[in-house]
C-alpha cells in the first residue's frame, strides 16, 4: 500500500502532541495504511519538534514509515495528501480581534501558498487553528490551484460536545445521539442545532425540554472550552485532537446512510442562502475520498434562523477585516 | 460484552493525559471491548481530573461507558480489572535515593492494600511510576491476596527504544527488529540485550558492529529519557503512555509464536538465578489473560552477565532501603 503523507502544523504544540500519536497508531487512516508524518513549526521550536520526533520513533508504530520535521512550509508540505493546520497565534492580552485576524492571516496566506505549490493536488486540508473559519478562507484563497472543496475548518469538537450534552441530559449513551449539526462560525456565535438532532433515531426535541435546549444547552456548548481551561488550567488538547481525527476521517470515509456530520466549508452555491465566499459550518455527507456535499432541506425554524444570521454576520465581519489577504 | 474497568493513577498528569484517550479509543483492549476508566490522583488535583473527564466526555468514544474520578484509592480501584499505576513522586532537587524510595514507598503501600481490598481478584497491574521495579515490589507485598504474577513493572519503553535504535542503525523498519530484551531495573543500570535481539529473523550481532552495540547502543538507551527532556523541555509522556498500552496488552494477549517481550516481574523461581524477591525485567511470553512465563534458555555471555550483576545489585540495594515496607 502506498504511503500517505500527513502534515501537521504547530507540530511542537499541545494539540499536535495528542494528535500525532493517534495518527501514527492508525486512528485516522486505519490499521493497514502506512503513513509519513510531516511536522511544521516555527524555527524556535525545531528543538522541541525533534523531541516529538524522538518520541514518535520510540513508539515503534508499525504503520509509521517516516517522520519529517522543519520550519519551511513549502518543504514540509511537499507531497502531502492531508494537512492538519493546527498551529495559530493565540490571542494575547489586550489584543484586538482585528490584530488576531491579521497576525493569523499572514500565517495562513503563507501556508495556503505552500500547499498550493508543494502538496499533492488531491490534498485535503483541515484548519484547526483559530479563528479557524477565516484562517481557512485565507488559506483557500491563497491556494488557487487547489479545489475550494478541499478546505475544511473544524467544528467537530463542538459537534461532539453537543452530542455528549444531549446524551447526558437524555440519560443515554453518546452512540444514541446522531445528526448533530453545528451551523456557522467556530466561535461563541456558533449554533448547535438541537432541532434536527436525533436521540434513538427520533427528534431530540421530543425527549428534552425545549427551554433547556434553547438556553442552557446552547450556552454550555459555546462556553465548554472555557470550562475545560478553568478545570485543567490548560486548553482542550486531547479532545481537540480527537475531534480533528474524527473531522478529517468523516470527510475521507463514506458517511453511513442517512447520517451526516458538521464541517465548515466554502459557501459557494450553498443550499441555505448563506452569503457566498465564507467558510461556514453545515451538515455534510461524504461519498469518501473527500467528495462531500452539504445536506439539503434541514428544517430551520425562527429560533435557528435568528442565531444563524448572527453567526453569518460575524463571519462577514471577519472577512472584511482580512479582505486584503483574499484573492 | 461485559465492561472492563481500568484504573489509571496520576490521572491528572502528563502520561495519563496521553494514555487515557488511547485506552478509551480501544487501543488497549480492542475495538469491541467496552471500558470504564477509573482515575485516581491526589485531592489537590481533583479539579484537573474533572477537566480530563470533561475532555474524555467530549470525545464521545463509542467504547467508553463510564468515567470515575477520585482521590481515595480503595474507592477508585473498586472492581477494576486492570491498573496502570502511573502516578509517583518525582525526585526533587537534592533528594536522596533513599528519600525518593521512602516517599514513593508510602504511595505504593497504600495502593497495594487498596488493590488487595477493592480490585477484581484477576486484576493485572502495571507499575509505570518510578522507581517502578521497587514500587511494584512494595505494592505486591502489600496485596497478599492477589497472585504475585499479577504485578508487572514497565520496561517496555526501553524495549521500544532499543528496537528503534537497532532498526535505525541497520537501516530497516522497526517491524524487522524482534526479540529485544531488557534485563533488570528500569534505571540507568538496565541491560538492553543486543545479543539475543534479531533483525530480519537473524542475530543482530551478525549485522551490526559489536563495539557499537556494547558502547553507544547501550548508552543511548540508558540516556534516551534525558535526551527527550533536553529536546522537548518535558519528560517523555506520549511514548511512555504508548509503551504502557503495549506492555499490558502484551501480557493480556497471546504472544505470537516464537516471540517474546520484556516485562519486570517477580523473581521467585526465575530460570536465570536472579536473587529471589525482586521485580526484575526478563524476556516473557504470554498465553493470554495475563498467564505468562519467563522465557528460558537465552544465551548470557560474559558481557551481559557482568551488566546483569550490576542491575541486580542495584535492585537488592533498593529493596534494602524499603525493607520496612515489605511483608
């Protein structure tokens, strides 16, 4: 079987530290697919990257055939079939959203160009580094030779958090909760859609109190990241890495009949009338190999409609702030 | 399928953070075995434990049916079928070996008693927290109702490191290196056995320079942990967690015909004349379900013999220092 090459940026960071070993173990592409890992980080982290490489070596994963590390995006992205863009500049104290978008924008302009020039033409890209929707939009715009459908931003962690909260409230196992959609931006304006979610195959709204769903449920999902930081003293890493594996796997493997998953994708010709030229989270289904479509015809009631308008507005504002970085 | 309950101590620590998600994903007991995780840590880390639990929840692992957290060993160990004893007190600045052994000794007296009183009678225990051999000896002595063969200390990370170094030197993939034995203590006196190791099914010593094997190879393995710390600025966590999964899996699953693995086990009636009443790393093979034997008849030349005597002496000294904690 031919090796699949997988790039991970922010390779010396905490999410990558949880992600790389899962990929090398076969959790992403399965137990028969040999893989090579290509780790990118800033020049000052090359020592730390080397340490991560040593630990990957010391795991003697049967599927791991090669580990490349470096700080030159074009070099590291050479021939990659998948790219997890995890690294991003975090918001510093007193930093405005505009500055955050601008600083990250520069990173994703460079990585978009590098992917365009060096990656395999069928590369699938998942942006995890925040603000991930707009970072993804920038990378996509700067990779004009790659199909826009090859770019995704991650709302899978929100989806998983939604599934867990519904399961806990309904007192069922998480495997009984399906069709959990996140609409819009991966931010505090995200819209966890309880209306179309199912428990035991039936509408979640038939089992759970609508008032709780509209208020507490939505709020818990939006604030969950902050709750984890408050408890652990560190931001979510292992659960983010797990979501990243799940997100790109969902795009790569055929979606089970009648199911869907959430992914933030390009809005061109979207069936929900969302403004074009955004990266927006929708319910999606895949035929495998990254060939996906947005699931049409979901019910959007007035409650969801209003929330979706807010998250759309936020994404349009973000786009305005990085206009100069788009082609 | 009945749930298997798995305890992990040091649940809020770095190794556990890499280990728990691997177990919950099915990497330890396979893709069909439902599991419950029982996390133990000190009372001051209960908040952090709660954060880890939230992240486990947010992964919606299909196999994970329950997460219990707490700081009372007997409560947390209730009904567990496997115990990864990862938590230990690290050596502080200026701390003597004697103090380190005494401080950790207290922890492992308590955990041995708690396992004895609360765990499933067929529990299999892997001690990862250092000094792991002697910690394991203490726990075993304080769990008189459990078979002594149920207790292991981890030398699997050393084994994996040995495999990687031989593979790299011989320019083959790690899957071509087998029969890698670690003798003795998981410490700087450990003996990575190149004499009985195989590459492509033949003796490693026929392919590689004996001088390199006796000097550099042994030294690299002994110092690898410090090298990782120098590069990452943190001690090995993901590779230690991976080794822990591999170690307890090796004991639980039947060993492939003609193969073996390294594990530190009780020396009673051992076939190599090692002093009795120690926990010493040997080549082992398992019939599955924890029913293992020490592999007999390996060649021990004068080089190995001398090294093994040194590591045995160290373990006997450690035992002398904790004599008061043994039954």
